């Protein structure tokens, strides 16, 4: 599944949906850094879409420290 989403990103580097699902796949594979990076890129590509924020929060990764990191980097 991850390869499919990576293929989408080859065609459209800012595809919101692909970035969100890459983040989800990476989280399932215990790749926290890659997961966080994918969610951040998804949010940067379209801040009006809530899915990346929701998935990030559901996985228990959305903490005050991470929100601070996101908005200060």
C-alpha cells in the first residue's frame, strides 16, 4: 500500500491524501519520524483539511510539544 501512495507523490509531490496515508502507513510500521514528516507535509499542502490533524491525534502523537514544534519550525 505504501508503494502506491509513494507512486502518487511521484506525480504530485503535495497530494494531501497520499501524504496522510503515507503518514498512517509509517505509523503502523513504527516509523514515527517518517509518519510525523508526512503529516506535516500534508498539513502544509492544505491546512484547511482536518484529516491529517485527526489521524495524528488519534494515534496519540498530537501533543502540546509536537504542536509547538510544528508551529515554530
